[in-house]
């Protein structure tokens, strides 16, 4: 009996030992899987943080003083001139010659006539290094300017800012492309591509603004309005034209008269009937 109890106790202890080993193995497996998942998550978070920090570092360069940056000064020059001239054709040709010599071009050339003046309205674009020379050439011979406005706008700071931000966005785009190549599932890919789309839109917007600024800096704009006072106070009309106009006006008058009659024909009928009845009544009284 004692031997039987010893054998049963041995098997019970053996069973408990196996259960403990199994639980320990499962515990180690679960902890290793959790650690792996946490490690993967931490790695991705660290990568995103690295991407964001790279953009911040690039943007910090914007705060550097402009004096330390190797960027030439960016100035947008514009001019607006308005004056009277005694010879429209000569003045117009002088401006065209000045534009051609400065290697510029005419953006707009408008000619017109007011009540007592003829005018030209031009907009020209010229290389900014020739701006002062062209202004001086146009001003030669002009005794009085009704308007002469010369403005210069410094866009150096905006230019440097846009360049720095554009560089940062391109670096960020490169990092996201690297992350896209390491994406493990479709969800990650879609999320990264969505961020890439936003970054590329910002890059295109900044590139467009930079191109516009560069164009305005490299080519100055001058608007020129000049005119000549004329002695003509009205338009001379020939005798034949007056006769034709009189005939047209007479015919138009007749047409309007008959059209007016059509509008009041019910009243005309009533008046005619009234006159007829009155005359008939008068005749009857005379017979009596």
C-alpha cells in the first residue's frame, strides 16, 4: 500500500514539473514576441522622428543672418511714367529703340484717342541692369512728368527663406522615399504616399514662387503713358453724309409713326364711331 502511494506521488510531481516548464516556455515566447513588436514600433517611431528632426535642422538654417549667406541681393525694380509729347510717332520710336538696345521687349502696346488727345500706352520688360539707362533715355526731352514713379523692392530675405524651405522639403521627400521602400504592408505604403503627395505639392508651390521672383528680379517692368493734345473738337461730317442721315431719320420717323398707330388702334376705332354717331344725330335733328 505504501509502495502504491509513493508511485502515485511520483507521477503527480512529474506532471506538475512538465506544466511549469510549458508555462515558462510560453511566457518566454510571449515576452519575446511583445519585445519584438515594441522594438519594431520603436524603430518606426525613431525613423519618423529622425525624418522630422532632419527637416527642423534644415529649417534652422533660415535663422542665420543674411550677411553670412552667399546670396546676392534680390531687387525688383518697377517704373511708371506719364507725360505729354508734341510728336507721338517720334517718342514711340525712341522708346522702341531704347527697348531694343537694352535687349528687352514690349509686353503691351496700346494706341487710342480721347476727346481732345491721342495717346500711347506701353508696358516694357527689360533686363534689370539696364533699368536706369532706359529710364534716362525716355526722360531725355521731356519737360514735365505728370507722374514718374520708380520703386525698388528687396526680396532677398524671401528668396533665402524659400530656398531653405525648398531644400528641407526635398530632404524630407528623400527620407520618405527611403521609408516607402521599407514599408511592410499596404497601410504603411498608403500613409507614406499620402505624406509624399503633400510634400510634393509644397515643393511645386515653392518652386513656382521662386521662379516668379527670379523672373521679376532679372527683368524690370516699366509702364509708359504719353499723349498729344489735338485741336480737333469734333468729327467733321460731309454734306452728303448729312443728307443720307436726314433721309434715314425721316424714314425712321415714319416707321415710328405707323408703329404708334398700331399701338392705339382701338382708340382710333372708338373715335371714328363717335364722330359717325354724332354726325348722324345732327342730321336727324336738321330733318325735324
